[in-house]
C-alpha cells in the first residue's frame, strides 16, 4: 500500500500531466481562446498590477466572490501544485486570474463565472459537496474526468477547464516564482515572446 507521501506525489504528478496535456485552447470555444490570448498578451501588465497592489494595500478580488476566489485558488494549485518548488497559489495565479477577468470582455467573463458554477453543481452531483469542500481525491477525479471528457456531462465543463489550465500556466510561468524557481531565470533568461492575439479587442 503506497504511503501518504507517495500517494501525494503521484497525485501531483498526475495533475501536472493533466495541466500540460490537451490544453487545446486554439481549438476550443471562442471565449476560451479569448481568455487564453488575453492572458498571454497582458501577463506582464497584470503581474505589475499585482506587485503594486501588494506593496500599497491589502488585495481583494475585483470580479470573483469570496467562494469563487476560493475555488479558483484550489483549482490553480491542483493544476500546478507545490512540490520542491512553489505552486500556482504561491505565485498568486488566483489573483492573476481575477485581475485578468476584470479586464476581459463581459461575455467571456460571464462564461468563466458560469464555468465555476457548473463545477460546483457537477461536484454536488458526484460527491454531494461543492468543489472546494470535496476531498482531494474527489477534486482530482473530477478534473481528470474533465480532462478526458469522460461523459456528456463532463464534456460540458471541458471548455471551462481548458480556460483555467491555459490561464494558470501562462500566469505561473510569467510570474517571478515561475521564472525563477521553475525555469531557473537568474536575470539572464527570458520567456520566448508570446504570439499576440489578432482580435482587435485584445490590442488595447
């Protein structure tokens, strides 16, 4: 029987594979493409806003409710969990997503928020608990279902999970923690330039 530590490592490894596999934002719904492109285009700007807010005042979400923010924080940490390097929550990716949503098109923002509501409803159906209150094993099971689109019900949430994965990975690997601790950026390295979105609304 695997130890708790080994089980935790296996779970984190599995979730890392989910995160990097099948992102598929380019072939996803338009709102997913829009949010994914917005994350790439505005990553540096959003991180600057978060650093400034951190030094001037206590941070509070602008778009997400307290429960929604808690759910996003749980999701990003499941996608890029803390191992021997900090995870997505330590890199403030939950705050990155909220700040990004604040500047998103209203229709794209509403689809994302609708995805959060869907996630809780699906978790209630499967586990009689909202996503945040579900056990780690149940959370992992649900995200695995979404990644695999295991059923018609799960396919309904696949676009939302694609959006979260894409935004999380961009937010993490453009953050100071992601650059320094994961990519080994010592000030001489830099991320390759992201290809900009061709949608006019993202060129503001």
